[in-house]
């Protein structure tokens, strides 16, 4: 049996408590970040994450990935965590709001609320 990472468990529980009644979904498990997109300032510093080999059922809610802007320090910290996980090939679990689609693309993405590294 795999030993549970207590930090991941605590972070996940805190994320769930802090997210309240929003339409929160997860990435459906821990996955490596496949691509990390960033754009110039015309997008208000939005970044987009797509995950590697995510199951079809997990992709139903957020089929084209997870987004967030870097306009605040907190959001910038989430970007830094995602960038570190991407370069370290570490798997992540993403909590997101499926009702907050990014208007910058015509596809369906979900707004990141929390990211947990495995």
C-alpha cells in the first residue's frame, strides 16, 4: 500500500473547505502537466494547464484544461507551483470551478482554485 503524503492530504482538505459551495471539480486524480501555456499581457496574464493522459471521465467537466490569471500574488504562487511541477515531472491534482470558463478561448476550461503536488 502506498504511504499517503500528509501534506497533500491537508492541502486537499483545506482546498475543499475553502472552496465552499462553488461548482468545484477535480482533475480526477494526479496527472503530469502536459502543457503550460502563457500569453502576453493582452490576456491579463492568464495561464492554461493541460494534463497528460487524463481519463475521459475526468475531462468531461474541463475538456480543454485549467486556467488562472497571474494578476495577484496568490495566483502567481499557483503558477509557480505549476511551473515547478511541470519541470520536475511531478503529478498534480487540480481543484477547479467548472462554471468559470475563460472567455479568451472558445473551448471549455475551468478556473483553478487549488493545485496539489503528489
